[in-house]
């Protein structure tokens, strides 16, 4: 699973950081960004810079997306690589989840 934040929609509430500080951070500008391997991504922010989410953080990242007041957290799920992810998703965030074919399968096609 991968995640990114649209900073134009971010309200800076920091609820994402409260739910998963290993994946989200707030910078000096008061806006949330994603973090991968202790490196801030999405600066200035777009889906072109996705953070890979470790399996142990999946439920927390989903919860952060569900409670985000700015609705700025977007999730991408790759199948079948992420088929074993276990977590329930609130239907309200369905529009912010992309389910994609496995990238390796696309390259082979």
C-alpha cells in the first residue's frame, strides 16, 4: 500500500500524525506530508511521490485517512501484492483509494 497527501487540501489539524507519526509529519508550513524511511516526501505534494506503507502501519494510515478533516490523504493499493492486507475501510474514503494492477504485471504486459 502507498499513500500521499494533497497539501492543497490539508487543513493542518495533525490528526494524521496523531494516528501514525511514522508515516505522516507536519512541517514548518503547518501542512502534513508523508514520510518514508525517515525522509519527507510530497514536497510540494502530488501523487507522483508516494510513500510505501509498512504492513504494521496499514490500519493506522487507513484510520488517519478516515478522520482527516481535509480529506487530503490518498491511498493506492496494488493487487495482488497487497491482497493480504487486512483492514476495514470506511466507505466515506472510497473515493480516495485507488486499486491498481501490480506494477510488475503492467510492465510485463
